[in-house]
C-alpha cells in the first residue's frame, strides 16, 4: 500500500485519541489498516480555542514543532469540546469568533492572545502549512452527537469546514457522510462506549465498531486519495 511506512501526526481531542476504546484511536487504526506510523499528540478534552485548565490543540502543535517531527500526513479534529456548554453556563466553553481576512498575521507561538475557536483553528492550520509544508493534511468533522446542542455542533462544524476551504485543507465530513447519529438510542448504544458506567453508550466516544464501520472507512479513503 502506498501509505505503508509513512508517518502520520494525529492532533485533536478524545475522538482522535481513542478515549473509551483503550486509547486505540485514529492513529492506531491508520497503522493497523494502512501501515502508517502514528505520532500521537491528541488528548481527551482538548479545545481548539483557549479554555483555562483544559488541554489546548495549539499546544499540541507547538510541541510537535519543538519535537522536530516531519510527518508525511497530518490528521486532526477539534470543536466538539469548544461547543460544549458546561454545567451552569449558557454559552459554549469557547466563543465561535470570526474568520480573518487574508492569510497573514498568524503566529502559533503567540496564539494565547487569540482565544476564539475560529482564530485558533486558523492558527493551527497556518502552523501545519508553515512548519510541515510537505505533509498532506486532513481534518475530520465528527459524527452527529446526542450530547451536544444540535445547533451549536452544526455551527462550529460548518465553521471548521469553511476554514478548511479558505486554506485549501482537505476534510472529511463525518457529520454528513458517515450516518452515525447518537440522538438515536440504537446508534448511541451500538457505536459509542459506555464511558461513564451508565449502562448505555455515551453518544460521543466511538467504540471499536464505531471506528471500524463509521469513522475509519471514510477517513482512510480520503487520506489515501490525497
């Protein structure tokens, strides 16, 4: 296979990481199925925009730059935790923000000054293009989640796709294409982990079947076509 032996860097949150599936996430499946060598920076709970005391995707990318990695491919996700509304709050954890005009003024090492989801997403994408210019980059938009506000996850997901289009970044839209909708109880229980001992799926974290049937076929097809 043409991808076998090449390196993939994986950034993002618990879905990229494999939380609830024993840490066997997107990178591990790419290794098993396509022979890629994963370098994993994704962390459960990560936000794209800055949220105090939470892991930040920006710092994942900064660490990769400092590590001097040179991936052939980059796969990342992000926004599921940004659009979360914490208990007692009435607004998302990270504000949506606006897409910038143009392509200059970005510096991931100063991104603590830009807290919105949109600005930080652009910072991350710019950093991929600047520091890993030979890498082929793929963003994946997660499935329709029953534990997120229906409108918010659509708005943040569409914004992520819009930014990918601005910067010419490939994406796979699992929300629209994979058919996994955990507002449906059967989907929730068959395809997501019982992460919290509730006796049912948690809506958010794919189990092995969720990855193997809903996530990885589309991600792997898109990555193989880049």
